[in-house]
C-alpha cells in the first residue's frame, strides 16, 4: 500500500500545531478569536436541541418498551433489519399473549363452563387490547421516534462535522495571527539592533540580509493569515446556515409530537372502549347467572359486532335484584335544558336501553346537558327522538 509520506507528515504537523494552540488557549497563554454572537447563540440552541432530543427519544423508548432487556433486543433487531433493508416483523404484545393463554386455558377447562366462557370473553378482549397496543407502537415509531433518530443520526452528525471543521479553521486563524505577530516582533528587534550601524559595514551587510529574510517571513505570515481568515469566514457561513436549519427541525418535531399525541389519544380511547365493553359483557354474564331462566354461560364476544371507534363513556350496570334493569326514559325527565348546540356523530352507537339514543355516523343531532347529569353523557335529540348519548362519539360544533 502506497503512503504519501509528505502528506502524512504535513497532517501530523498541522495536528500538533493546532494541539499546541488549543492547549495554550486553555492555559491563557494565547489569544483566541471569538465567534460572532449570533453564531454562538445558534450553537448553544443547537446543543440544547440535541441534548433534549436525545433525552426525549430515550424516555419515549422506555415508555413504549419498558423492559430494558426487551428494549435493547428490539433496538438490535431493528438495526439488523434496517441494514438488511427488510421490514421489521410485528411482535406479539404481552396483552395478546395473555389473551391467547386465556383462550388455551378455556379449551382445557371447557368453553361451556362458566369459568371457561369467562376466560374466552376476557381473553378475546385482551387480544383486542394487544392489537391496539401493537398498532400504537408501530404508529409511534414511524411518526415520532424515527424522525428524532433521523435528526440525531443525520442532520446532527453533519452539523457536528462542520462545527469541528470550523474549530480547526479558527485554530488555524489564531495560529496565523500568532505567527505574524512573532515575525513582526523579530523584524522590529532586528531593525533596532546595533549591527545596523553604518560604522560596521560587514555586520551591516549581514544584518541587511537577515532583515530581508525577516521581511519575507512577515509577508509569508500575512499571506497565510489572509488565507486562514478567508477559510474561517467561509466555514463560519456554512456552519451558520446549517445551525439556522434547527428552526425547521423544531417545526418538524412539533408536527411529530402532535402525531404522537394523536396516536396516544386513539390508543387510550380504544382501550377505554374495550374495557367498557368487557365490563358490559361480564355484567351481562353475572346477571345471567343470577337469573334462573337464562343460561349460566357468558356470551362469546368473537361473533359480536365490535366497533373500533372511541369508547362509550359509561357503563349501565343491571340490577341483580330484579330480572329487568330499572331505567328511566328521557321523555319522562323534566329537567331544565342548558347549552343547546349541534353535534356531528363520529361513530355508530347502539342504545343499550330506552334512556339512550342510537346514533349513525356522520349524522347531525342537537345536544344539551341537564343539571346533575354525568359529564360523559349528553342529551341528544333527533326529530321527535330523545335520549342520552356518549360525548366521545360526538364532535361538538360551534
């Protein structure tokens, strides 16, 4: 292998000179060129952005993958699939695994038994919760974690590289200033020496020759300083443009943050919805057990129609002391009306008793509240029909 010995020696010399300059600056033995205040502010802002982005990224990963061992393995697996340019397969969540265990246990105990039937009901909803969690993790990784990593592994590396180059250009500039200062001092010292006196002709000739050499050194130092100043100014401009791009990074991360919050809201709404539906199924099961004319097994949720929209904000618990739950029709309520407004229905909703109003997605209804009413519910009207409706199924219009 061929080595350019001269280039290696030159690079080693430059590195050593910069190291000496840097050390002398730290010890206060050499002057240091200060950067433009605007550039200093941009650098400080960029460092702050980098540090907080790293912290937010790490803590979000901990939030989404709490187990440190699983988290490390997941990152390694993701890295390998990324290098192989293959899509990372979806992993089974803990809730999905728990649900499958419950279903397998129900097969062992018998799906027709009360315990087996309840295991099937809870197990199916656990699997639904796990599916919602997996979708949330995938969405969060795509819309939030990936942009943060791209900044740290892409844009920030470029910024760091240019900043290191700017620091080297700054050291070269200060080295040039120091060399010029020393050359001028040597020239002034030689001009003031006794050898320049005309009473000593031979020494005068020698001193004149030395003076010429010193003058050349000054000219060379001035030329090197101009070159160093030009390169420093050019690199400072490049670095400034990159650092000003941090504002665009903030805007991008702001949008990613909104997407992450929306994904969280969707996930928690689905979980809320699933758990209310599970409670309703278990309450029906308990009511069926307390009623002698009905089967003692719980209904199977697999064949039941189940919307994937937001949750119903309340659960109607049947009265176990009677065969029929006692409900109060909204037509019989005579409470004062407050805050009447229009609302758009976001999802279909089936009324569970005569006090509720069934809804169809995209229809417009009139809603209002009454004193003492559960805040998760409103009174809805559609023509002559009236009943309670869940707030989470509505988009209130101005």
